[in-house]
C-alpha cells in the first residue's frame, strides 16, 4: 500500500498529543496565550497608528513584527485549539488547508527574520549616522524596507510550496502538530532531491542573511559606541539595541530548539511541541519586551491606562443616584 499513488484530499494529522485529563487545562492555556498575543500585538499597532508622536521609523517598523506575529499565531493556534478535544485517530485536514497552513507557517518564520534585519538597519543608521538619519529613514524608505521584508520571504516560500504541490501523494498521515513543507513532501514517494536542495538553500539564505546582517550591524554599532565619548548616545544605543537583540535571540532559540530536539530520538516528541513554540513564544514576548523597554512606548501605554481610569472616575461621578 505504501508504494501506491493516492489522490486523497483528506490528510490525517496527529496534532498535539493531549490526554483526556489534560484536555481542558491545555485548551485554557493555549486560548489564554492566543488571546494575549492578539490583544497585545494588535493593541500596540493601534496605539502606534493613533499616536502621531510614535510615527517614527523604529515604531513603524515594529508594526510589521506585530502584524506578522498575529498572522503566524492565527495560522497555527486556532486549529490546535479545535483539535484538543478530538481523538488523534479522528483528526483530519483537507490537503489544500494543510498547504495553506504550511505556507503561512514558513512565511511567518521567514518574515520574522527579515523584519528584524530591517529593524537592525534602522538602529544602525540612527546610531552610526545620526545626522543623516532623517534624510535616510524617510517614510518612503520605511515603506520600501517593509515591503522588502514581506516580499522576499513571500517569493521564497511560494517557490518552496510550489515544488511540493507538484508532487503526487502515496501517503496520508502527518505526525507533526501542524502542517509544514517537510510534512507535505514526505507524503510523496517521488524523488525529493529538488525539494531538499531548494529547502536547504532557502533556509540557508534566510538564516545566513539574517545572522550576517544583524552580526555586522551590531559589530559596527559596538565600534561606534566604543569610540564615542557621548554617554547619552551610548546609553540610548544600548537600550534600543538590547531590546532588538533580545527579540532576535528569542526568535533564534525558538527556531533552533525543535531542530536540535528532532536530531535526538529520545527528544523527538518534545521537539514536536517545541516546533509550536516558535509561533507562541516570540509573538507573546515581543510586545512585552518592546512595550516595557522602549521608554516612549511605555509612557504612551501608561498614559492610555491613566486616561481610561480618569474617564471611568468622571463617568462614575456623573451617574445620577437612584435614591434621589
């Protein structure tokens, strides 16, 4: 049966292995995380959009990250939630839906890297060329960088999935928690040489350009800070760069952890769970890190809550008493 070719449109997907006793706690935990990701990231995008004082390149570029995190989490978590109470043997997904989820997962991952690259470039210009910052990082440049951060992974992933969708299928079982490119092309019994080569090449290009750009950028920034005697400049550089670097390192750890676990059979099952973490941990921590570490953004968030509290207090004072 394994060598026959099928054209099944229904794929069996394992998803998360959750016991009956753990179903409710797991559902509540994932739901709370998803709600937090949506509220925090969308809230920051709305705040930056409405506050003119935050219409600076750094915050506008950060909006790309928040939008991408919302997209990536929505591609994975809602389906995991819907499958928590479904037995593993009864979990199915249409092939086209699986392909869309795989595209979304890889697109989110690639965009995460390139968005952080353009954010690193923004920090480089701000610290290394502060006098030319306003002329370099114009609104037009921000739009170009943002479009590039989305279009490059879009093209790479479109080719990646295109090479997979051309294959016939002889299997119909996916053992991962969600659909990805590797899971899809493993359903085929055809020669997968081209898929492996392009997959490795695109991953190497994405990771190499990301690591290379960020490393060179921070080396240049470090050299400028070490040679500068401007304590105010150095303090601001350390604060903004530490925030960006923390977000980047969290993304790298979330990327490499499942890869390392999959290399060891005894960790394989934990590796499947860890693969979900890339779409959970960075999207949940990014708004916290930027919201708490960026002074202007933190002050705006505090002002919003203070205004809301004042308005609630005024509203309570103007409510007429029913006893009068």
